[in-house]
């Protein structure tokens, strides 16, 4: 089917060493391997867990293991013809569906259902992977229900999602749920340094900025982050000096950041601000043991730290966390006003009573 070709570029980075190489998901991986060993792998699985912790990669490796011509079915060699075709997204019996670009259309689901009506072409087992399954609107989920209930013979369906609660209860109840955990920051750092061979400082920074998520740490654009960091620092400095600068600072935050929606972008700039204030707290509290997130900026933080005291930074962090909540509680705020309000509160903390007397 054509969908497989369209989405091949979206496949997660294939890993050569099989399921055993999945980092930080031992419980989920062993549960899968035990089920395969006992020939009791459910026909429909729901991989639930945060973004970027390996759900889609595990689904792909499961597909490889079940079809591996060398060491399957409880693990994959990563090298045989079957494993290699699956990694490249060209195996006829492994179907990958993902949002195109934001939702999974009912047409994609109908196309899928008709394509899996036949026996597997060349593999031992057909595997259907629906990534970001929560992106299926209700109608698409409903269209999929009957297939989930009685999948065609020799077919395993995996729904991967960071938001299982967005799936209809009828969909959830037809799948066996497997939980994926956040991955520890140190585990992410080690993986980036040892397996992906990134330089030590880069691995540390990527892990620090993407707690719990190998996928997020790998995908992050560090150059864009550097630019955003400068913008956010400037906005915080403007807010510290008060006056009309706050309006300009809120403008600049509203026009930057990551994410699909304006609300997500605003929240992302405040999260970068949280990293900045945490670093400022480390230097003002002289907590030598606590590492800096952005340690390359140490000199700038130390210089800034001469202007403000620890209590002021704690108050500013509190105001900033309240600000982040304004964007993440589900109520859509007026973005500019919410950013201005947050910056005024941060500025009040940093520029007010907490200001150090020049000595
Ligand atoms: Zn293989």
C-alpha cells in the first residue's frame, strides 16, 4: 500500500542490536519476550508512555523479531533481509501508520483495513503499527474497532501513544496495555555518549534539556535552542529592569519557542526560562554540587548572580512556574497578557526587594 512509502521517512532510527538494546524499558521488553515465548502475544497491544521513550522503536523491533530469519522470534538480528526491509520501511507485511501531518485520517484506516485482509505476503507475522494513535479522530477509531476486536490471522496490531486517555474506551479495552516509563536523565546521557557517540558535553546538554526522553534528546535542534536561550535571557533581563521593556519582552517570547500551537510555543519559552533561573539559583545559592543545565553560560550566570540574591531567584522561579501553569492547564489564556503578567511577576522578584545593594 502507498502509505508505507509515504511515511518511510518517519520511521524511528533503526537499532541494530534488537530488543535487548532498547534503553530503559526492560519491564516492557521482557513482558513482550515472555508473551512471544509462550505463544501468547496479544493480537492488539497498546504501548502507552511519554513521548520519546522508545515506544515506536520497540514496536518496530517487535516486528523485526517476529519476522527475523536468523534469531527470531524473541529478538531480532537487525541484519537479515527481513530485518533490513523492516528497518527501511519496505517490508510488505509491516505497516506503519502515523499522523499525516496532524491527524490520522479515516481514509488511512480504511486503506489499512483493506490491505490487511490478505495473508502476510512474505513474513511470518504481519505487524501493524499505529504511531501517535491518539491522533485518530473518533470516526477513525470507530472504523478501526472491528479490526482490533478480530484482527486477521497472523496479525499483531500495536497502537503507540503518549495520551492513551484520548483513545475511546472501546478501543482501549480491546488492547492489552503495556506501560513505557520515562528514561532517567543519566541513562539518556550515557546512551547518547556511548551508543550514539556524541561528545560528552553535547550528550549532557541534550539529556538535561530533554529529561526522560531519548527520542527528544536526539531530535533536538541545539542551534535553535541556543538562539531561543538568548531571546529568553534578554526577556528576563528586560523584565528585571521593569517599565516598558516588559511589553517588548512578552512580544519577543510570544513570537518564539517550539510547538505547533501558539500556547505550546509560549509554554516552551517559559520552560527555557526555567532552565535559566535554575542555573541562576545554583550560582546565587553557591550550590557547587548542583550541575548547571547551560554550563557554557556559567560566566554570564555568575555576572547576573551578582545583581540578585537567592531568595529573589526562588520567588522568580515560583512566578515562572505559575506562568507555565497558565499555558498548560487546558484553559486557553490570552497569550500576550499571560506572558506580560508572568514577566511582571518575575521582574518584581528579580528587580525588587531581591536586588543586591551595589557594593
Ligand atoms: Zn533478522
